[in-house]
């Protein structure tokens, strides 16, 4: 069962946006996320908004999904223009899920063409799709590349069959080198996603997975600790004693091994769970995810997708200078028209594909709710996200009480002292292991 949507205020049925989201937009990048909610099976650990064919009836078929997504793209272009947002080409497009490659290649390219028609793509734009290793062929990948896709991210998770079985992943790990080769021959950059800390996974299993990744020669790796979310099948198995979760020490040791092996192979960490190589001087990081972490704008297309506009996280927030108190009010803002009072707008679509499709077919927005972030809330998010990056965070972003606590983190080996001397907060490897506790201490 996918998690419930957040609480928030009702979103307008016509999708109208408050005009204050346009303030500073010319200084922010813009990206598009497309959620494809279909999977062949539901993995026991997964709590994403995904559905198998047996869970869906009429009105939400894969065959019609591209046309449904195009309706939301049309709505997005219209309401962004009505809110006074400047025209911005998309720097990045990311197809996630679910399994986007369950759709026919022509459907993914059709949606991408819709994005190009609505906003255009920045020269050199990054266009990524996630894929299961068993859901693509050489011809499929060649079609995507010809349409303008530049990158594919395969959900490898593990190279060990027993670990994949526990995760209920269906692909054959022996297929990984093949799909990587096919993608690279098609001209696509390739990322592999791994999960560590699966119940029963040994350190030898984890090393085997890392070595298998390195053998493929990919330039990007994501490695995430397994989190067993409430309501999932795996959570029930753990509760019944059928599966035993690893200790925190085991998880930490596996992260350290990943960082050691990847660093030795020429990868650089650029976010706590992500590593990339440099190719011709360019770090092959996922630019779409970096845009999230740096606070750019994005529109999320699809059931359950989230969108975010109107928060300039690249500058310090100042209640005296960030807004224009004389700005004309609009129907979607309250009596406080100071832009700083609402530093960001986040909203989310209805979760179920049938409801999502029916709203768009009726001419309504699929948004289920939204929230307005104050300047202080947006600044808090900047700290929470920015501190996870290898580029770090300016000390000036922290509150004076938080800055006074940085020395203690240096003493504990969690923060790089040289970076602090240069005016930034950058986590050490030990600090990355304890990133959540550092963030909590620096945001209180």
C-alpha cells in the first residue's frame, strides 16, 4: 500500500497558481518529472505509488497513459503562463515510477515530445528514464536515444539471486552487463541503482554487487539503505519474524565499503547516496536530482506526482527584502501579498490512475492538495537538502545558534574543518553516516 498523500489546503480545480510563484523564477532552473505508475509485480519493500495490471480496471490503461499525461502537460503550460511565470526551457526531464519502460518506447517519446512542445529543452538537456533490466531491448533503447533521451537508470539492486528474491525483484542479474552495453551502444549514459541492508544479505553479498557494478564500467551509481516502510509486505514479514532486519552497524559498514570501493575506482560522492565519475572533466551526476536538492522548480506529471515552484533557495531569505509589499493581489493569494510570506508552493496529484485520468478528461486539474512554504520553512529545506551534497552549504545559511554548534561537529569528525574555514559545511564520510542527526542539530 502506497503512503497517504500529505495534508494540505485544497488545490483549485482549474489548477490556477498564485502569481507570487513567478518572483525570482528567472534565477531558478526548471525541470519536469513524469511518473509512470505501472509495474509487472509489486516488490515487497516498495511503497511507491505503483499498480499492477490486476489492480487497475478500465480508464487507466497503459495504452492511453501517454495521452493522459499530455493533458496534464497542456494544463501545466497554461496555468504557469497565467501566473506570470517567464518562459523557461526544461533543463532536465526524468521519467520515474513504477517502471516507465513498461510503456512502449513510442509512448515515452510521445510524452517527451509533449514536454518539448510545451516548454522546449535547454541545449544539452538531461533526459532520463528509469528501467528494469528485464524491460528493455537494444531496439527499445535505440528508439529512446533517437528521440532525445540521454540517460537510463537501471534498477539493479543486487547481483546476488538470493538477495533479489528477498526483495522480490524479477530480473536475472546476469542480464545487467547486457543492458548496460546496449544502452551505451545506443549512446545513453547509464546509472545503476543498488540497495544494501536487505534481510539476509551478507557483507560478501554486498561486495559482490559492488564489484559487479564496477565491472560494467558505468559512470553513475546510487546506493540506498533499505528502509522498510509501514504497510508494505516486507514490513509484515519483519513483524511476523519471517525476516530479520540488519543492525545499524551492518548498514554503516556496507555504506563505508561502497564508498571505499567506488572511490578507489574513480567515483566521487556528490550526494550522500550517489557517486559519479568524471568524463572529459564533467562529473556525470544526475542533474535532475541535483535540481531537487538545490531548490529549482519542477512540474510533476502523473498520479501522485509532486510539483514545486517559487522558492529561491540559492539566496538567503530576508523578510525585509525578499518580497514586494505593493504587489497586486490575485485570487489565489491571501491578504498577505508579500512574496516572502510564501516562499514556495508545493502540490501533489491524486494517487489513483483512474481518478487522475478522469479529472484530466473532464478538464480539471488532477491536484489533490497543496501547501505554501514560508521563507523560514524554505530555508529549513535548503539546509536539509544542501547539507547532503558534497558541495556543501554556506555557513551563512545557518542560524547563529546553529553556527555556534558547528565546532562540536568538527570535534566529532562529522564536518570537514577545512571546508568550515572556507565558509562551508561539508560532511566527512562519518558525517554522511550520521547525516540525519547533523541536520537535526543544525536546524533546531
